[in-house]
C-alpha cells in the first residue's frame, strides 16, 4: 500500500503544479497522514487565511510559489518561494496569503507513547 497518495509515484514532478489556486479559497491536498506525520499541499488565493491554531507537533512549511505571512505566537514572518519556516509544537500560528501562494506543510507529531 502506498503511504504517499494523490500524486504519481516514480515520476519527476513539480509539487506546485499538483494543486491550483482557486478564487476566494484555501485548497488542500493530503499527501500522507498517519500517527507520526502529516504532509499536505496548500494553495491560497490572495487575502485568504487560516486563523490562529496550535498543532500537536512541529509544523514545517516550505513556500513553493508566491508569498505568505506566518504569525507564530503573535510574531509575523514573511516567507517567499523557496523559503521554509518551522512553527513549533503548541505555539499558536496563523497563515495569511499576502499574494496567491502555494506551500507544502509537513507536521511531525509528538511521540506520546
């Protein structure tokens, strides 16, 4: 069984081309999800956002296209294509599309065993 879904295997591809920005929306596509990790592609139209929340693990974002603003514990950070930021476990964070942008989100969950 494939652990990574929704994208072709054994094929060179450009991640940003696997998801589209849609007017007035935040679009997501789950690539992997289990008790250890979550990997999701996101596409935000300009001005769209995900309000403040905290994740049960460290969340690492890599911006694939465009520009996003990531507020971590109230501190804003601007990230552009090719840049990565880590939002630590338990700290409230929010995402805002300064312009239409795409990102890859990877969350490594806490080992609570």
